[in-house]
């Protein structure tokens, strides 16, 4: 097994770098060769491997370079027109542009583009809607939820009374009768829907009906499916959710960051206050600039075509894996990801072994617990696979069969070093035909 780590001397710059990235790297090499080598190593890793982590993507060169602008040099606490520092004229304009584009994308009346990440957007949503000690009803992380939805060591599990709903053990899908039963019993102040490892369409209206019945707010965390929602490929959480939060870097294909949305003007005011000064200081204006650019890309017609292909690719990859003997939780996928139960293919195979072997072979995935997984979270019996990044590189249905063949070949080999090394070479060659966006 090749376990060598990257060294400064072996970094080849991918030949598909966009011209500006090439110039930036050349400048870095002059100025700070040590840092430049590390960054070139990462560029090379991304260029020569297949990215199947469902929450990752490759941004366009325009979005990538928009992160590195003069906007990074400024403090701009507050909001457009109401800042604590002078010199914010252009910062007001770029934040307004990002806010307006976010509202157009998601069809809502309010957007706060300042959250540094999805978890920060959720902190602001909790603070706006409920108070410490209140009851929150959510899906636990072990069943596909998110740590900021109530995990004990997280702010959410520390300051709020978390009650869990779970997936139906037979269908591994949301069971709205059971969610309603638990809600009637625990009378939550907030219900959370939106997940990190759930491959089915979310019925936001059904969640809202339960929330209304028990007098709870509904928070939809659409971090994973935001791009699908923006493109109309997944139903929208509006008008059902009181607050919608998301990251901007997954299917939405923007810079790393968060976003909070609402259609309720009173809740909107609270969200603004809870983002700043409630939970954050100075906004990352350079990232907000890149969010504006990414939202502009997502408003173009090609974005819908991309998201449709993401979903078709996921369905094709899922079908190919089932044919090879893997089991998919819930029986399949309707979005960009799938949760693969490895046990029917090989009872001894763990998610962590599969992740390691696949990484040696140039396929990047994450181990993931499956519902009621008997193995601990650092081992797991499953993998979560997603198609957003592969689709950005131009892979379509035919290539999904090739990817499934490589996945199965590596996992069936028991991590055989020669197999991993051969597949890695094949993938590096294959990747030349599907360069990163440039
Ligand atoms: N880490 C993200 C994911 O992979 O889904 C969630 O925050």
C-alpha cells in the first residue's frame, strides 16, 4: 500500500490550470515557494483524482479568483448603509448584489449572506427563533442529520433540549406519521428538516403541517440540496419554512460559506441581528464578493442543465452499484447523493477501509454511518457518494458506469496495493479528458 505523503519536490502543476491561476502560482513560487508547493500539490490532487464527496464541488475559475480580491482588506461590521466603519461604499454594493441575487435564486424576500458557514447560519436561526432550553425536534447525525441540528457537544445540543425523530427502520425514509406523533408528545418549539445524508426528496409541506399543528417554527437546512433547489430540480422549502439555511459551496457551487433566508420580515430582522452582532464579527467581504459571482452563475440557464445532470448521474451510479451487489439505503436516490451499505457485498468491509483504499486509488469518498449502523462513526458500514463534482468536470451517464467499475474493483480487491496503484494511474489518465473548470 502506498502511504507516502506529499513532499515539496513532487508537485506537478496540472496543465489545465486557468491562466490566472497559473500566474498566481508563479507569483507565489517567487514569493513563497514553500506555500506555493503545497497549493500546487492540492491543485494536482484535485485535477488527478475523482471527487465523490457529496458535499464538495469544483468552483469556476471566476468564483475561485473572486475570493482573492481587495474586498479581503476591509472591516465592514454591520449591513449595507449601516456600517461601523468608513470606506464601505463598494462593500455595501457587493453585499447588496449578493443579497439580491440570493433572493432571486431562492424566491424569497430576505437573505443574509454573512454567515461564515452553514453551522453559523444555523446558530443565527436558533437564536432568532427560540431561546436556550427550548425544545428542538430533529434527525440525529447518525441517521443523516447534521451536528448543528442537536449533537450533544455542539452548541445546539449544549443549549437546547433536543428530541430526535428517526427514519423508518424498514424503508429508511422519513415517516411523517411518526414525526407527527413525537411532535405532539414533545411539543417542540422548533422542527428541523434538511439533511446531510438523505437521498430522497424532502416534503417540506408535510413538515410545515406538523410544525403548525404543534405551534413550532420550521427550519429547513438545505445545505446539500441548495443547488438543486435553486435550479428547480428539488422542491423549494418556500413558502413552508420560516427560516432556510444553507452552505454556498456544495451543489450550489459557490465559495465556502453560509447563507440564511426567510420570507417573513419580522424573522428577517431577527436573523440579521443574530448573525451580527449576535454571533459573528466582521463579515468575510471577499467571500461575499465571490458569493455574488456564484449566485450570478446559478441564475444562468446552464445551471439547471448542470443540476439535472447531477441527479441523472447519481441515479446511474446508484443503479450500477446495485447491479454489483451493493445495497443503497432507502433503495436508491432522488437527489445528488447515495448512501451505500457495503455489507451485502462484503460483510467484513468497513467504510473506513473502503475510504482509505479508494483514496490510494484516486477516488475520494467519505465513510458514513448507515441507519442503525452497528459500527462506530470512525469505522462505519457505509460510504456516502455524490455526483456534483464529477458532473462539474463533465462526466455523464456513460462515465458513471466506469466509476462504478473502479469503485467495485478497488473494494473487491481488499485494498490490494497493485490494484489501487493501477486504478490510480487509469484515473489520472482519465482525468486528463475531464479537466477541472478552467
Ligand atoms: N461536512 C458537511 C457534509 O459533508 O455534509 C456537512 O457540514
